[in-house]
C-alpha cells in the first residue's frame, strides 16, 4: 500500500480493519468493517431506497453489495436490504478489488492522496472496540442513510474512531463526500481566475482550494467532533 494504491490481499486482513471496494467505474467506494471469519459489517442503502437527494444519484449510488443475480448460499439475497447488515467478503466486494482504508496518516500523505475516501489523519481505536461498535450497530442500526452526512464510510469511520460530527450542517465524516464539496468549492471559486493571468495559475489556485477543502473537512482535524460511546448512540435511537 502507499500513495498510489491501498489494494490489499484478503489473506492479510485482520478483524477490525476498515475496508472498501470501488463501485460503478470508480465513481464511489463502498466501505465496511471486516470482523473476521470472512464476514463484513457495513451500512447500506438498498436498491429500492432513495438517497434523499434525488433519483439521479439513485441510479449510480447503491451501496447494497450483491449486484449479481445469483443468491449467495451464505448471505442469501441481500439486494433489497438496507441499514447495517452483515455480508460475506465476496458479497461485500461484489466482484471488485479489496482495499484497506488507512488511519493516522501525515497531512502530507493525506494531501498526496488526491482521491478522497481512502485515508484520514484520525487515530484508530483498538480492534476490540471497533468490532464491538460494529456488532452493536448491526443489531441496533446507524440511523437513516444519507449520501453526504451518514453513509457507509461514515459508519466505518465511526466504528474505527468513535468520532461523531456534532454540527447538523455541512458534511459528515466521509472523505468521499468531503472531496465532492471541496471540488465544488474549487469550481465556485473560479472568479479567482481574475487574480491570475495564466491557465497554470488558475490550475494552481483551483488545486489549492481543493486540497484545503479536503483537509479541513477531515475527521482527524475538525473541531466539531467528539468521541461518542456506542451505548450513547443506542440510547438516542431508543428515544427516537
């Protein structure tokens, strides 16, 4: 693994690892927590569930893993399941490659990974805490799926770190969502082209805006987060 790729062989997986696999021609990645014995706990949006932001994205973003027609003898038919579910590694990957999400990376390494949703500067908790959170949420849920504020990457990052975003606005913990917002900000800032006299200068400004946007949204540097015990999340769910 490194700056160019986080691909990993499944024989090197350890319980508590945060893994992901790219979907839909690398448009987005689906994330989960490997819990051992070839099983993954992950947060999904079923094929019949809307993203809450419109039917256009519904055509592309479907987190439910098994896209094949055959039913897995181990998992059954999970295509219409949603919420936190448990799947075998093959169903989770759905024919894709296996990647390991990296934690506690340096700011330089984080910025070198131009694609969001692959690493974070946040520190990780011990594997037993990660697995405990994953199984607790498997039985009790992780709220309503939201592609920008509460998606599969948000779920996996919470399991690994216990961190939740306190603010109700903006973006959640997901690096993929943060990258989308950072790219949008860079485009919106295009009037800055008047401050530079060349295309190269504009490219530098745009790249800088994108990098800054990604970094300040990273869960490891944000100030609007705190560590929340999984029992507190379960208590809030019962009140709702």
